[in-house]
């Protein structure tokens, strides 16, 4: 008993050290990933005015990113598992940063859409790779907290990145470049620099970490291996079985619906706020856009923490999506003040649910099932990111209203809320009991 207590204490110390060392760096990477993916929203008007890209061409270009992304996510996770996170994360960030910077050279719809497709191919696997990487370092009881802290990345990207993107647009004319060109150039090169840093900073597994002592390495590795063995014994086995597993497919469909809502927020929030304020993209719009993301930051910390304490992951996840759906609907027809408040609730709900979602999934997948299953779920979900902008454009054009798409997507998010309840039934209680997960 005393030996077990000492081992648990050493594993806890190791997890604490991993939190302090790895999470801030992973956060930085996530901030840059979201910045380079979503800054195109700030360039939308400029690309229309300067390059002549229509709304339909922009929507297709914004969404084609996810075609390449979803095709390569599973292979990317397999590569990360084989060569290690240090090398693979460096490769992802360096290539996506260079391609994002190259977006400054677009000359029309074709070059814009080609670069967006290549950007999706370069960034493919980053997010599921980090989710998988967290399973290499954090036991089930500690992973929900780590997941929630990592999810701070998106709100932080928009709290600080949105004003930054808006500010960089003011560089218009400097050295003969447009403001949007400066934005793509500087933010893309920042990702490349951090990618090089990742090669020297990250460690693949606890056994490789020089900042853990021998006892901490041994205890953390033993805990993780024991949990992984339990999951493998009760979950799907092998690559093919995982991709066809009912639990994986169900979680994938729920995440698809979640991402339908997320996508419309990420790509159109700056434009929507600009219309509410009666202005185009500028620093003021950037600061107002940051308000909903500040709310998301608070919700991403508070809601998963409360869900874990109450032992009601399903209830809190379902409620978060329901609030987001109602708020999206309310934002479509209210005054500017009501719309901004509603958008704050929508963004908060859409982000608070995601750490809960991934905690439920990773607590029941182990071994190769975790490698391929996490990537498969994220692949299915990201199809929603491709579909959503095109659905919005179609609905707005068909009904002659710039809020028709938002109303339709609010109904889709509400469906996701209802189906989130089924996620509990799709995971066998025995599996969750083995991993100590609350549902």
C-alpha cells in the first residue's frame, strides 16, 4: 500500500510538471493554428475588393481547407505515433506557416482556393495529434483538466489574435503591400518559427523527459500503461475495427454537428460584427470580436470543471450545446447589443462542450484505437467545417436574408445537443468505470 501511494504521488508530480511545461507551449501552437486558419475572415472584404473574390468563391475557399484536412488526419496521426510528436509537430507547423504566409500572393479565386487546400493538407493532424499526445502524458483522472487548459487556445487566439489581425490591416500601403498581406505574412512566419522551436522543446514520451526524475518517469509510465491496457481490453482492437466501431462513428457524427456551429462562428463572426457596427474590418471590430472569446475562455474553464465535479459530463455537454443553439438563433434577429450578448453565449457554449466531448471519448479508447479513433472522429467532425459555410451561403441566397444560414445552423446545433445524450449510451458503462470517467 505504501509503495502504491509513493507511486501515485510520483505520477502526480510528473503530471504537474508536464502541465507546467507542455500545456503553455501546446497552447501557443493552438493559438497560432487558429490564427492562421481563421484570419481569412478578416481578409474577406479586402480579398473581395482587391482581388475580386466573390462571396461564393470565398465560402468555397474557406471550406476547401477542410477537404485536404479530413483526408489526411488519420494518416497524420499514424505518422505522429510512428516518428514521434517532436518531429511531426515541427513538420506540421513549419509547412502550414509558410503556406499561410504565401496567401499574401493570391491573385484570384483559383490561387486562393489552391492555397487554402494546401494549407489544410499541411495542418492536417495537428489537433488530433495534440489530443493523442495528451494521452501519452496525462492519466485519465488528469486529462480532463489538461484538455480544458489546451482548449484555452481558441479563445486566446481570438481575444488577442482578432485585435492583432484587425490592427495589421492598418498597415495597408506600407512597403507597397496591402494590410491583409502583412497579416498573412507575419502571422504565418510566426507559426513557422514556433514549429522550429517545437523540435527542440517537445519530448515524445515521459521516458524521454530530462525534466522528470527517474521515479517520476517510472510511475507516470506505469500508470499510463495500466490504463491503456484496460481500455484496449474493453474497446476496439486494431486500425480497421476502430474506424468501423459504433462508438467512434457516433462520436464522429455528434462532433460533425458541433463543428457545423463552430465553423460559422469562426469564419463569419468578424464580418457579422462589422455589419452590426456598420463598418468594415478594422481594429474596433477586432476588439468587439474578442468579447465573445473572452466569454468562451471563462466557460471553457468553468463548465468542464463543474461537469467533472458533479459527475455529469453528458448533462453539462448537452446543456452547453442547447444554450449555444438558442443563442445563435437569438443573435439573428436582435438589436446590435442583444446580438453581441447572444453571440457571447453561443461561442461560450460551443467551446465549453468540446473538452467534455474529448474527455468522454479518450477515456474509453486506448492503444491503436486511440491513435486512429481520435483522428477518425476529428475527420468526421471537420467535414462539418466544409459543409457549414456552403450551407450558410445557400440558405442566405435561397431565402434572401443574411441571417437565414445562421438560423438553419442553430437548428443543427440543437440537434447536436439532443444527440449528445446518446453519447452516454454509446459508451458501455463498464468501459467508463474502468477509466474512472464520469458521464
